[in-house]
C-alpha cells in the first residue's frame, strides 16, 4: 500500500527496483485528475499510472478480476497499453478505453458505489482548472453536464450573480462549438 504523501516517489522507487505497482483507476480523482471521456461523459481520472510509466519506462498492463462461478474468480490480463510516444493525458485516455472494454465484457463484475461522473467545480468551467481535459478528435460527442445555478431571492444579490451565470453559459457555448 502506498500512502498518498509518498505515492509518486515510492511508486517510482518500487518500479525502478524491478517491482510492480497496482493502481485502481476507476475512482473519481477530483481536482487532481485529468478529465477524459469515460462511457461518453467526462470523468476526473487519476494520471498516476501514466506518470509512473512515463517516469520509469514501466509497462502498463490492464488486469481485471472476473467472476466465473459461485465464489470463483479469474484474473484476466489484457495487452500492454502503449505509452512510449504519447503524452500523459493520451496515456490516461488509453487506460480508460481499456477499462471501458473490461466493463463492457463483464458489467456485473464492476463494483461501483460512488458518483463516477461528478460535476466539475466551477474552476473547470472557467478554464482555471489545474490538470485540464484530454478530448481526442474521435470523441467530440459527449453528454452534457447538467448545471443548476441557485441564487438568492433578494433582487440585489440575484443581480450580482448574473455575470457569473453569463460566464458559465458562454464557456458552455464555446465548448459546444469546439466539440
């Protein structure tokens, strides 16, 4: 187990010494993630496996555990994910394409109890986001985020919210035009 505070340095050390590191990638990564398409919607994803692979030259090997019977499972290993000539964001997207493939093959084995497609923070919409988005040309059609803007019933406060709502609307329209 790697502690978050030492995750990158400890992971690099393990890999450079010939060890292996396993990362559960199907978790919402919050503000530290890269937003990549996942089943047609943007999802915040961890760039950790891509960072480790790029820093150490380690191979990325997708692994899944599938149910084959009552209290019987099989470990399935897919082909290596190429990463040598790709940017970190593209590698992260490739990892998620592989995860989608594994889930489609065995959807009942994907145990998932949290909101995987959480709506991004306003910083995401206002282009102040830390890590950014990777959106390949082949995936320009995404499902839209639903945004609820709640304002005060007091006219003065509601009027002060108008510039922010306009900015969110303009950014959403620009994304629709570009996507």
